[in-house]
C-alpha cells in the first residue's frame, strides 16, 4: 500500500510540475489563431516601467512591489493595440486596488505626458472601500463609468481570476471568470454623458482613441498577473 501511495504521489507531483511549467506559454492552437504573449513570465521584454522600480518578475508572475513614497508606479506595453482580445489572470490580496488600462495614450491636451485610458478595475471588493463612486469602482467595472454586474463570479483572495477585455471598434466588453460583466458602446451621446459625469470630464475625447498601450497599475497594494495574452481583431 505504501508503494502504491508513493507512485500516486509521484504522478500528482509530475502533473503539478507540468502545470506549473505551462504558465505564460502559448499553445500551438493559440499561435495559429494569432495570439501573442504580452508577458513572457521571465522578463520585462515588451514592457516599460513609468517610474523607477515598482514591479518584479517572480515565479512566472508580474508583481507590483511596495511603494515607499506613495507615488503611483505603473508599467505599460511598448506596443500599441487597436481592436483586440486581451486575456489575463490576476491574483488579489487583502485591500488590493489596481487595474488594467487599455487604449492608453499620453496626448490629452490638459494632461500631456500622463498615460490615461479606459480601465478594467481590479479591487478587493470586500475589504477595500472607495469613499466615493461606490460600484462604479468595483471589481471588473469600467472604472468610474459603468458598474460591473453585481452577480459577477469572483474568486476568493489568493485564488487566480481569469479576465478578458474585448475591443471591436466602438464595442467593448469586460469578462470575469467566463462571464460577461460589462458591455458598452463608446460612440454616441450616452458614453459622452458618462464621461461628463466622471473624473475624466476635462479630458477631450476621452475613451475614443482607436489605438493605445496596455497599462498595469501599481497603486501600492499587492497584485500579481500571469498568462497575459493578446490577439488582434483587425
């Protein structure tokens, strides 16, 4: 019986080892379908820090590091993207406040040099409470503009969540663990009204750019990303 248990344990460990080795790797099918890695799991290749330090690559994860001075320390992609499907996994900790911004540019007349864009909010909804705007800044929401579906399938702290952002022209959707959480059309008066009622009201044509960077936020709380992949939909 002990021999049998030993053999079983060996195979369990082998399966775990193989799974661990397959993070941040594209399958042959994904490559054939046009997917690319945004993060290779080993380096900052293709990424650029917007401040000194703030991020580390550890055990196949892109991880935010503590901020001693209180200033935000984000990281962006060198490349810009138009229509795309982005998928990624993220792991939050207690009080995590972060986000993934997309269609990010730094050419707003009133904020020259500041990288801004639409944001998939990442938040510990249980322990982190914004003093203002409430659900508009909850997990998977379009930050400060559209709240996430209240029935979203959220994983517990310490577990990996799977997210997607799909941009097709003016139509955009946020996904969380296989469920569509937010869907909107950024053309027309309805979206403009949302912007005018938000913190972005003074940014000319906010959210209307066709191409931009991806940005991963470090606001001083723990967050880890892995398996960050993108496919062009052009």
